[in-house]
C-alpha cells in the first residue's frame, strides 16, 4: 500500500531512469528506489551524493531526481553544471529542508522539462504530503502542502484536540501503511506511536484551506525571553536576503534572554552581510523577539547524513568556538 501511495503522489513509467544517491536508511528507499522498480522503471544507484558524479549520470540519461535542496544547490554550483545535458530530466522531487521561491524558480529555469514536486514525509510513515508542480508554478512554495489520499494529518494542541488554523501544535499522522514501532526500543515506540497517531516531534500549523506548514522540531524550539521561537521560520526569513546563500538558526545560552536566537550564514560568493542588515531585513516578516540577536559567518552549513541542516552540530560549534559572534543586545 505504501508503494501504491508513493506512485500516486509521484507517478512513473517503465521508461523512467531514477538517479538514487540518498542513504538506504532514509525514506527515499521506498519513495525513490522501490517505487520506480514497482513501476517497471530503472534505478541507477550511487553510493553517496557527489555533485560531479550526479551530473555525469544526468548527462547520460537519468530522467528523475530526488534530493534535499542542498543537493540541488550543489549541482548548480558545480563547474560542469552548465555543460550538462539537462533537457532529459522530466521529474524532480525535493524535500527534507525548507526552500525558497528563488530556489524553485531556479529549478524550473535550469530543468525546463521537469515537473517539480515538493514532498514531506518520514521513515515512520512514508510520504504523506506535498506541493504539486502547479502549486510551485503559482508561487505557492511555502509549507509542505496537503495530505495525500489515505493519509490523515492533524495538528493537535496541548489538550489533544485539533488546533485552530494558524495555531502551532504537534503534527500527528495516521495512515494504513505506517510503521508500528521501533525494533527493540519500547520506550521510544511508546513515545512516538500513540493511540491518536504517529508523533515524530514536528511542530506545525495549518491554514483554513488545509495547507500545512512545518515550523520546527520540539527539541529545536528556542525559548527567548519567555517566547517560543521556531528556527525554521527564522531561517526562511533570512534565506530571502539577496546576499544570503544558506543559513541555519539555533539557540545559545544568554544571561539576559535565557536563550538568544543566533543565525549562522553562508554569504553569496564574493559578497558579505552584517547582523544589522539581517535584522533590518527580517523586521517586516518576523516579530521582534524572533529576529536574530547574533550572527556567525560560515563557509558551509553542516549537514546530517540525510543532507538536512544539522542544527545540533552548528550550535555545538558556536558554543565551543573561541571567535566571538556579532552580538545584538
């Protein structure tokens, strides 16, 4: 049933050539390795993601791609990108991390024959939500879309009831193909797989028309001056700055605020950006307590094995780094 749902949200044909470079323990084992084989297509497996090797596979005829936004950014920055034959790419799927309107526009320009879809899911229940190509074309790139057929996605408040539109709560998923627990981990199973559905630790809110927005992880939430700050929301605001190529947000201990919001930024190549500029830029889209109070400059955002921004590593480096960040009282 899981493969049928993957195929419904990501239709394939026997003529497809899927390029697979994600970890086998990742959700894409089902969505982008087993699902294309289920449809009779071909899968070309790369042991790890390498931008040059991926571009060579695309040039040789790979027609379907799936990865985190960081992977597609790496492809576009590679010296061989412009000379790579890309018109044969007919489908692109991305997820795992926030994207921007600019990122989506770049994908559509650089892969003009590809239908693009943004997906959301987890290993515990597979792919359950998404934004279709038409959504992205219309500029609806924010959020993670609406549930796929067969999946029930709820946002629950502290009382266990459905939270009103626009209110942040626990993301809870139920579907017939979900897992039932973690092997040999009874405590973790009880915490995640509950009577009302699967709780993976994501915080979300939804609009009145049913679109869902992920605002962050419970464990990553920053409490600054008694207010809750969700790093993903701040990152999406900072990433809109024209001189910011990448960014990651986390909380640091602060004598006055308890925790302060810090952003680590990778500037666009050959450019620079200051804390004052970031703060001024964010004022129109973020409440004052959410605006970063300190800035750290990076050469690259650290990534997990799944190519997601690694907030834990970024925060640990900031705590132990002897170089002072740019503070704002």
